[in-house]
DNA sequence: GCGGCTTTACTTGTATGGAAGTATGGCTTA
DNA sequence: TAAGCCATACTTCCATACAAGTAAAGCCGC
């Protein structure tokens, strides 16, 4: 019998932290934007302390920088950090794809097919947020299918950097292109062709290498390095 | 002309954080150990607030858990987290090794050879800490050689979990074995044989798969999952 | 002896005031 | 006009007090 998991009621600080993190990832808070303990505290009706602690956690996520006596700012998107994160994802997901190609777990492959359908619908309706979430689930299934779902959580911090970029760059063309590449990956996995799956996956993730410069030129004030 | 990089004086909170993190990684603070804001504050002569903020950062590193109204504890070593971290490292370093094998940057290869000498000396003198540090530098050179040193920083959080295990498991036999495997890797890199380098590296990192169960049985109270 | 309640000593969470550092705009002075 | 000083209005950091929840020891009644 499973024991129920007892979770303590979320503290003010952690709620503020979650709220800020979501806003940063969605691009609602722009890179370089200034935050103020006092201002947010007044806004939500608490003292400065919980807000301050939320800032510390946000800095721990790499999404903000606290400069003593000067102010707290949303981190700009570091080009080199994005490139590193991308390289890591490519390496890890390649290995995961090879594992799946040899095991071909039916339920996971079916779930991936379903996500692709989901992405088609989201694309038709131009629902950007839903598309991104399904895209995330598709890649998460790679880890789950290989029996290493925990890997995905470890990459959370890295993905945070890439997610901000994705919210900036997502266009209708990109979505259609992404779906085609997902199909290529899944076809190779279902065929049990590890080499083809790895190639398709690396191609897919290298897409970002062409998007990054485009966005960096378009919104240079959002980037560093 | 390079401008000097201005770093603000380290705050009390960040100093406490650094201190705690080092102690956790060296195994000085055992997994499951209890921490107290008040106790540490009195010990170092400050108020609870900076200590508390150091706890928050430590929790962000995945090295502690703050349980509201109950206490703060050093995280136990999560078996699944270690396995995930290992899998990620294997995937990433394999790719890095392949890059180096094709480029063969002379200075980096020489530096790696030097680190191996360093490791031999540390092994002779049974200097565990020095050995581990050199081991770290050896692997870091993989990233640097491939022109992606930033990757290594991104893996810092993952390595933190593995480092604690390494401090628990390090024996004279392991050190000698590690050195031999480092030589295998470097030989393959210098020969420009990407496949051999990848094989040697994966073999090396899979060593942990045999060490983990041994330690987990020996000190079960340090582990979860 | 033993189950259950109460007290008490802890824990972390939040509020608030002041200290110290930084940036900015305006004034002074040449 | 322009350079330099200075007051002022911020910022984060730290200290302190109090609030609220937890856990364990001890007492009480049976």
C-alpha cells in the first residue's frame, strides 16, 4: 500500500519563487529587467523577507542576478550557456534514443505518437504554449522510455535557459518544421534503427544553432557573451 | 585592454554557503545530518538570517532539504540521482572525447598527460584530496579541449552528487585502476581513434556502476531510493 | 504498566528597523 | 560652460522580535 506523500504547505517564499520563475521562462519578465524586493512585497502584500528569499532561489536557478546594494536583475540569456546546454542535451538524448531503438517499448512509442498529434492540433490553432508543453513531453518520453526519467529532471536547469530562447523564437514555420523532425525521430525509433534515430535527433537539436544567431541579432539587448 | 572584473565583497550568507558546501562534498557533514540555523549562527557569531539564506542556497544545490518547522538536513545520496548524473556524464564526455580525437589539440593532450603524472604522485603518497582534484581537472580538460569549457560548469550540480560518493569509495585500488583507465583514454585520443576513445571513456565512467552497490550496502544509512 | 493529553523546548517562517553601499540629480564654484 | 562636490533616494544585507508548527518528554488517570 502506498503511503500518501505529505507535502508541507508552500511557504510564501516558494510561491513567489514559482511565480517569478514561470514569468521569466514565458518571457513575461524580459532579460535585463529590474526587480525590487520592496515593490513586489507591496504588490503581493507581504514583507520583503520572503520576496528576498525568492530572489535568492531564482539566482540559484541561474535566472536572476543579485547585485548587492545595486539591485536584482533578470539574467540575460548567455549565448555560451545556451550552446553548452544544447550540446549536453544532444549528447544525452542521443544515448537515450539508441536505448529506445533497441528496446522499442510499445507504450512509450504510442505516447510519443500521441504527442505528435497533439502538436499538430496546437500548431493549427497557433497555441504556442500548448505546443511547447507537448514538445517538452515528447522529449521527456525519450528519458522515460529508456527507463531514466530522473535524467530529465536533472536537465531542468539547463532547459530553463533554452526555454526562454524558444519562447522568443517560436514561429509557425518552426512548429511545422519541428513536427516533421519529431516524425523522423519516431519513425526511426519504431523501425529499431538506432543510427537513424541518433542522426534524426542530432539534426533536430542542431536546429537551435541556426535560430540562436537570428534571435541574437533581432534582440541583442536580451543576450550576453 | 581588459577592464578589471569588479567582484562585490562576499556576503556573510555566501561565505557560509561555500563553507557548508565544501564540508558536505568532502563528507565532513554526513548525509542525513541535521543542521540548525541558530546553532551555526551562534558558532560563527552572526544572526540567523545569513545562515538561513545559506541553507536555502544549499537546498538549491540539492545538498540539503529544509523541512518547515521541523529542521534542515543534509540530503542523503539518491541512488537514482547518481545513476542519472553518471549517464549524463557518460553521454556528454563521449561526445567531447570524439571531438578531441579528431582535433588532437597538442596543448590539451600534454596537459592531460601531466595530470596523469600528478595522479601517480598523489596515489603514491595516498593524498586522496589531491588525487580527486587532479581527476577533476583531467575530465575538465576534455571539455576545454573540445572548446566547450562552459559545459563543465553546467555539470557542476550533477558532479556534486557523484563527488560525495567518490569521497566515500576512494581506495588505493580504485586510484590505480582509475589511472590505468585515464591512460587508455589519453592513448586513444592521441592516436586520433575516436571509437577507441569513446569505448575507453564509457568503460571508465561505468566503473561507478560497480562501486555504487558496494558502498550502498556498506553505508545504507547514507542513501535513499 | 500503559494509553493519551499537556506542557515545553525546539524548529523554520515572516515582519520590521536600521546599516552600509550605490547611483543620480542638482548645486556650487571656478 | 563645465567640472566636482554633495545631498538624497534608492538598493540589498543583517539583526532582532515574534508567529506558528513540530516533537518529545513528562505527567496523569486508569
